[in-house]
C-alpha cells in the first residue's frame, strides 16, 4: 500500500476521533450526545460544560485537520493527494466510524484542514464568521456563511484547482450538516450563543 493511501486512511481515522464526546465524558462525566443540541462539537460542549472545555474541543477537532495535512506536505504529496488527505480528515469527523458514522458538523476540522493548506483564506473566512456572529449571535449562521465563502476565497487567494474543488465539497457538506439549524433559523427558533 502506498504512503498516500496509508495517510488517507490514517487521516480518516484521526478525523473520526470524537473529541467533544471524549472530553465531555472525562471532564464532565456526561454523554454530550444526550445534552443540549446533541451535537459532539465545540459549541454544544461549551454550552454544556463551559467555554474552557469548549475551547479544548475546538482545538482538538482543529488539530485533526491540521496534523494529517501537514504530514502530507512533509511527505511531498501532490496537490491531489493533499486535497484527498484533507477531505479524509474532514469526512472522518462528520461520519466517524467510532459512532456508527454519525459525527459532528465539521467546522473545526475543516478549519484545521484549511489552516494547513490556505491560511490566508482562513483569515478572510474568520472575518466573515466574526462579522456574521457579531451581527446576529448565531454560531450556526456564522459557520454556514464562512463555509459558503471558503471556495471563493480559496479561488481568489490560493488559486489551486484541486484545493478549490476540495473546498467546494467541504463547504457543501458543512452546509448540509447544518440543515436542521437552517430550518430553525428560518423558523426563528435557533439558539443564540450566550456566554457561560
């Protein structure tokens, strides 16, 4: 088996580690899937167990994207294999093998992937996230907006075709994973973020 395939499998398995679930059990003794929104991501962890555990979840999920992509760079992978490695880590998070292929929404792991691949695009996307969150106080809306902007930002700043294609797939999946949030936003029932 080639190094590329080994790393893609490893990226998926690393991405599959449910950081929020593990931290919630270790720190708070709770199954995060049974509290709040039921999501294993940083927002629900933060609402349930406080911002410190939420930040740890965010960092852990982000590293699941950063580490395999940086390793792929170090091994000299071509653009296509880099894109597949990033996509594997992201897919592992949203469809984790450890939770019967039910995972998080992928925002933090996508952030990690793009931090390693296109950091300037991430800065611009974070500006989009920050502005939307500041205006409306919805983490979901800010995440969706940043995800939707990412392919355009990658096209303008990074200009690598296969990375652009990967960013489009990730953006679509992030938005798809937020479909229930979108429905609640439309109905006016989505929870706004409040400091704990």
